[in-house]
C-alpha cells in the first residue's frame, strides 16, 4: 500500500508573529510538494498561519486539545476551536504533555475521539524513556501506549502515529535505523492486528526525535517510516526544507 508521506513540524512553545516569515518562506520554497507538509504552531499563531497557508499546499495543526468541546476549562483549547481557527490536524499525547501535564494514555484517547469528532486528524505520539529502553521494555511500553491511546474509530485518514523516543527529543541523539525499523514494524503489525489490513496498512507512521537535514535521508529509508515529526529543525525554513526534500526523494 502506498501511503502519502508527511513532513510535520512541531513548533512547541516557540514563535511570535515574527515567525510567520518562516512559514511564508516555507510556502514559497515548496509550491508543488510531492509530500504533505504540516506546521503546528503555538495556538496564538493558528489563525494567521492558517490564513497564510490557505491557498498553499501546507496544512496547519494544533499541539493539543481538550477532550471536551466546550466548558469551564481555563487555559485549554478544544478540538472544534482548532477546526474553527483553520487547523486540520492536532498533535496529541506528546511526551512533553504526558510528562509536564500528567496526561495518561486514556486521556490521550479521549482527546483523539474529540479531535475525530471535530474532523481533525490526530497525530498520536508514543515513545519510551531512556530507562525503559535500557531495561529492554521499549516494545512493551509502545504496545501499552498504542492500545490505550488510539481509539477504536481510527482510520487511515483520521489518525497518524508518531514514534518519538523521549531520549531522542531535543537531545541530538537518534536511535539507529535498525531501532527505528524495529519499533515502526512493531507498530504496523499491531495496527494490522487490531484494525485489519486496510486501516492498519494505511495509517501513516512518523518518526520524531532530533531529525535534522543531516540524518533525515537515512531515517526515511526505513520501510515503515512515512515521514517525520520535527521539533527544533522545523522552526527555520532553511532547516526544514532539506528535510522535506529528503522525504520527497525517499519515495
Ligand atoms: P526535536 O526535533 O527538537 O528533537 O523534537 C522532536 C519532537 O518532539 C517533535 O514533536
């Protein structure tokens, strides 16, 4: 099955309106990409980013949403609000949210349901810590997060899975290609077992954690890597564009 590749940028808590020039540069640099390109800016930039991307082959996403559509939840943002702001995707269960905000896999699944109900594609993040990897627990951790975070109504359109080993995020460390391959093959097999071959083979699997222009091509050679979720190197067009090009060339 051929899956369209996806280059996704997670700006995290970075970027004021001045950063929109990077988005403009990205749009100009990729007028006709052969892969999907997504930028998830902070919520404050969603409207401006969506307006800028409106006529361009670039999607805009949020970085989190609440599990409910409305209500007394000061500081939170709901899935319909993201849709209303022009987002088409939302990152859920990022390890920084699981750690900093104590998000459980069950909560991530509730958020994914809310995202689906609002018509958003949920990018559900999974990943082990360094101590879990060193204890040879990686696949158990991934299996648990996968079964508890991913809702039953998952389809190849409404869900993307991102494997982001926590120890590789923002550290410059990356797993070997063999390690990425092992986890992505494992996730693929689990998805096929749970959802059947059409959905299981159709869901795109991203790798995230210290992806840079210098290592992207090697990572994209892996069969079940359908793209990347990029943090630091997505903030500047000059860093993100070579990663997008490497993905286009990996087809
Ligand atoms: P870095 O690319 O900065 O390591 O971040 C990865 C990440 O967490 C993307 O969601």
